[in-house]
């Protein structure tokens, strides 16, 4: 714990968050410090990631024109989530700072403010709200049921599910890794002799789950960025609800 008892108090997760954010900045600066026409090495890796976000998320969901406009935001969200998640499988760090609600909530609020701003700017507040929560071509009596459902779904559940999905997945992965490797330590050093035979199996399970967690690290970054783009797209076309 650094600066304990002050407004700038930093616990282990905050320090990990700062470290991984600094790593992200350093990697990107190093990758594009001297960009080459034909990318190699770190520049090639970074450009591959950026092209993936542009083509598979921004252009695919929003179209080329809107995709280009929102690419900086969506790419920033993607790589922030990716790097913060990645600390969960780095020895010595062993946990993603996204396993606590703070950072997922901040990113969800950014996405929430963005898509609502886009909708309000295009349609005006009243028309945007009406287009978002009023389902056309249904019997009037059904509006009593559908309007509250649409309001909750659009304006309450979206930021909530963005936050909880990311936090819960990274927390669950951390807990599973802790269980597997703690079991390995127990079987090796604390268990009775006959139970030591289980240690290779728990170690192998921990290694296998680490590989699976690498996939989850990427998928959670992809899903968060993708849903942000989807929500922006829905706000841009709220009148075609």
C-alpha cells in the first residue's frame, strides 16, 4: 500500500492498473516511434491490432465513415481492456485490475455517455428518447409494458451489463487460477504423502486454464469494444427502432 492514509492511497490493484497502463503507452510509443512503410517487429504487431479493431469492429458495425470517426475511442477501449486483462496471467501480478468494479465501470460510463451523446446530438433529446423507448406499430395498450422495458434495457442495463460482464469474467478467471495453483502447492508441500500424486494434475489444469484465460483476455476486450460500437450504431439509427 503506497501513500496509505492520504487521498492518493494506492493498493495493489491500483498499482497494477498504473503499471499496465504505462506498459500500453510505452508499447504504442515504441511501435510507432519510427514507423516504416513496411512494418516489422513491434510496429507490425501494433498495426495488426489496430487494423483488426478498425476492420472487424468499427467498419463492420458502424460503416467506414462512422467507423473512422469513432475508431480512436473504440481502439482505446479495446487496448485498455486488453492490457489491463493481460496482467491476470503475468507471474507476480496474477490479477487483472478489471476484476474489481472500478475500471469496468469507468469504461462502461465512457461508452454510455458516448452513445447517448451521439443520439442526442443527431435527434435532439426528446426525439432520441422517444425513438429509443417507443416501439412503433404495436397496439397502444402494449406501450404501458414496452416503454418501461425499453427504457430499462437501453439506459440502465447496457452500462450495467458492460461493467458486470467484464468484471465477473476476469474475477472468475483469477479465482480459478488461484484454486488450481493453490491446490498444487497444497498437494506438494502440505498434503499427506499419498495425496502428492495429485499435484501434477492440478498443475496441468492450472497451466491449461492459463491458456484458456489468454483467450478470455482477448475475447473480453473484443466484446467490450464491439458492444460499444453496436450501442453507438443503435443511437445513430434510433429512429429506425
